[in-house]
């Protein structure tokens, strides 16, 4: 029960360097931080799309947004466009915004649903500013006092460049980087706590708390402590991914594309200097060669490298914090990047550790609370991903038919049934995904509520029509004045480094 004075991070990449940067910035001089990595070990580094909470990380770290976008070849992300997920030829958006406007006690979609049943010609998304901007290929920061014009966004960026950016920031703050390969992990004979890392050249790195960012292998959490793994491949059976870069498009889209194929899905992520592409698939339905042919034949720009193959198993470590080791990133578990949650899970793992950071010793109460919250977070994201697969109407392949027959968790079944019958949205406490997110995916996948809230009956038909027309006009008004996404990036990234 000694005071935690030194934290040792095993592995670099986004997980390692984000952990180092946040811990050093927030906890500061109270602890020393040393990160051990080897240039001989590569990083997966395909996570190039994010969700809006990453802005909180950058804000805490004092990162200038214009400089960050320039250094990481970043672009703006307003949404994910899901293509062929419900049926072939259909698409929908999961945006970071919310359609309509907020009403007390009754969500906007109830008013829209009533109007829809009365013949409303516009889709639900036509009232979403993020959708309208994404479709128009436009973006700018709208400094409006009315929250109806909030334009929430995240980023696409080159993950390897982001890791390098965070490394420079971390080292500037005093994080020590040690280059070396780990040969042996030493443990206390009584407690099993890790005491030191012995490198191949004989050096020893001692510490009080260790953060395992060693990727899928989990050098500390699994290979040393044997933490175990909860396998969720019965719910999310895709187990492989191929990633390949390609030449950039002339016009840079401000959203991610997720294109469903017969046994998986393809991502397309636009960056300033290239496109990121990949195919997530299930090896029971595609061979690796078939998957590679499918990916390369569906690129819309010339490949600039060969596809790299990644094996994974969806699930989570049974304990994200075990003894004096906290697993972060791929070492803690894996959920396919369908909703761009990989980097976010790194962020929340470190923020959770900061909240529960041990000072005068590592207590079981801290560990228990950390693991409870981590488990809940993983399960909530898992359910949201399963929703995309399970609620589909495709009949063109066995994969999609099999996904329709999944025995889904009761927690997800209740959400689906509640929304289908009444239009009500059940969002669990601390759920990463908002009511708007659940709403968009459910409706996009074809779940149409049979009913709507009685409050939506209060306006007359004429008043309801006028209300929706007024909201849509407010949402449409800024579009014509906004610059294209590329024009915004060109102007914004040219700003001096001290610009905000």
C-alpha cells in the first residue's frame, strides 16, 4: 500500500501517448510518468474517425484546433452515412446533431411522426443541420445563440500522426520515453503486483502503477496476470479487418461512409492527404483473399499501399484494472469501429483512472468501481453496435439472415420494443449514445414507431405543419452561406499557430 509516485506505460501509439498526455497534464507534478515502447513493434493505427467528446481531450491538453488539424491531416466529421445496412440501395445518416428542436417532456420525433402519419413529405433527417451540411459538403463554425443551430462535430485524422503529435506534447510536459523491448515482467511474490519491467538490454523500469497499452496481446494484463476475456463474437461475429490507404478525393466529404457488403462492411474516411479505407468482415463467410478482392475492387480512388490484415475477437478483458495494471486501448478489449468508439474508449479509460487515481495505495474499492463502470460502458456500446446488424431486412446473403436471428441481450430487446410500440426512447444512465443516436439508427434500420406521445396531439394540424416548416427553414437558412468543407480546411489550417 505504498504511495503511487510513478506510472509506467507499456506501449505507445494513440493509447499510450493519450494516456501519458492526459495523466501528466491533469495530475502533473504529483507523479512521474515513463513510457516504454519499441520502434520494432508496430501499432494497429487504423482508427481514424472519432466522435465529439475528443474535443474535450484536446481542450484539456490545450491543443490548438487549427494546428491539430494541420499536423494530423485532419478533416471534419459531421456524421456517419450507413449504406446498404437496412436493405441494398438504401442509406441513412447517424449524425452528431439532433433533428428539430428540444421540447419539454416530448421529443421532436413524436411531432414529426404525427405529421408523417398525416402525409408530411420530408424525412426526419431534413430537420437535422448536421445532415443538411453533410449532404451539401459544407462546414463552418456557426456562432449562433439559438441551440437549434448547434453543429456538433468530430474529426477524421491520421492516427499515426496523432500519436506522434501527442508524443511531442507529452515529452514537452516531462513524460520520459524509453526505447526498448521488454524481456521479462517482474512481480511481487506475495501480492502478484508488477514491480518492474526488464528490458532485453538489461535495464529495469520500476513503477507503482502500470498502464498496459500493448495492444491485442495484453503483455501485462493477459500474458502476465491472466486476466481472461469475455468473448462477444456470438453477438458481433466479424473477426477480421483489412485496411488500405488510397488517393484523396478532389472534394473532401465531411462524414464517414460505412458501406455494408454481403458479410461485413467497408469504411471510407476522408483525410487531407489521402483516404482511409477498410473492410470489416467475418472469416466464416469470406476468405481473406475474397475480402481483399472485394475491398480493392470497391475503392473509388487508387490504392497507395497493400492491404494490411488485422485479426481480432470482439469482447473485453474481464477486468480492465487488475492488481496494479490498468489496460487501455486494444489491451482492454475490442469493439469494431462501426461507430468510431475505439479512440473514445481510450479517452474514457484514462479519464476514469484520473477520477479514481490511487494516491496512498491501490485499494480494492477503486479497482471495483473502475471495473464496474468499464464493463457497463463496453456493454452499452456493444448493444448499440448489435442494433445495426440485428435489425436489417436484407435477404441477399446468409450473413445478414443469420444476424436477424441473433439472440440479443434483454437490455437491447427492451429498447427496440419500447420504441417500436410507442416511440419512447430508453437511454441508460451514462450511455455514450444520446437519444438522438438511438433514434437515428432505429429509424434508419426501419423501425417505425406505431404511436407517438399524446403531447404531439396538442397543436392543430395546421399549427403542426407551420411549426415543422418554421424549424426546417431555420435549419436551411445557414447552408447557402457556409463554405465548402475544403474551403474551410484550407482557410482554417492556414491560420497562425496561436489562433483559436
